[in-house]
């Protein structure tokens, strides 16, 4: 299954400057892809378009070659979307919430309930599945969001700034879960934090000003680092070079 933007332009108002202009981008079909860039680079807009929560001003969002408008039911089932703030109902338990999302995505009630329990076990929340979502921490809610994607067998998962606001321990737990998920399901994760460029990432896309500055394997991204960069700082150096922040051109 392929998910892509085909020459997409997007503006929030008809008279405003485009956030994206004729952008073409295909989500890699395996592993973890980091969508990297500063605040205001166009990452969240790109993610929202891929998730189908906003419509392009021009161009198309395509799922396996078909436009989003003609495949909305299939799209809802196969594309999972985790925004920065996971929406939840304070009155529902974690399992009830995940089961409800799975039902909305097309599972019948009994299957949704069973899948919810299994998905929560997968993300390390088996003991919390009976807890109200209002009692869960930010890191746990992120994992509930991933469980929602697993419960309806999404074929691609979109995560928008999922580590924002997490403490170091929560980040470690989240990455452990992410490592397990990406072994089976491709994940596109946006972030402005270079420290999120984990070793497990197969692909890096760097955006700025609504344009893709780099798209390729993690190694090819790191190859842009300055020769004198310390091993632990290669990602930061490559980012600076490509963004032109060190006085050199990333071209």
C-alpha cells in the first residue's frame, strides 16, 4: 500500500500564502521514517493532509493510487493518525476507548473489544486497561493512541510530535514500543527535536518552509555532517549543514 501527496498545495485561507506549494511526497513503505524540521516547517500540515483531516487546496492525496475522496472508508481503516494531543473521553477506560476507536474504524463490537485488550498488552498497558483515561499520564496516553492504531490493523501509522512533553523515561518506553510496532507497520513520525532521530529510523525527511530539503536513508542524512563532528553530534551537525545554519550549503 502506498500513501502519498501528489503535487499538493495547501493554504489556510484563499488569500493567504501557501503553507505547501506543489509538494509531492510518498510515505516509505516500511520501518520508521522521521519527518524532521523546525517549528513552522510544514510538518504538521503535511501530516494532517496525509491523515485526511484537512483537504488540499490543489493536488491529490492518494492511497494505493486512488484519491482520498474515492477511498475514504478504506482510508479510515488503514491509515492511523496520532495527533500531538491524543483525544480521549475521561469517562472511558483505556480498553473502552481503544475498542471504541476500533469500532469507528470498522471492527465489529466483539472483535474491537478483543483487539483492544491485545493492543494494550502490546504497548505495555495491560495492567492499566481498566483505568480511566483521565488518570493516565501523557506518555501512557501516547501509547493508548498507538494501541488504537494496532487495534484496527492500520497499514501505516502517522505520529505528530509524539514525544513532545515526555520526560526521559517516558521517551525510552515510547521508543521501545515504537521499535516493536515498526517491525511490522511503517510509521511516519514528525518532530522538531533532533534527539528523536533514533538508531531505529530507516529514513529521514527534512522539511523547511514547506519544502523537502532531504529525503533518504538515515546514513545518507548523517553523511552531511561536518567531518570534524563528534560521533554523538553527527545528527545535529547534519541538520545544521542541510538547514544552512553553520554557514555552509546543504545542497
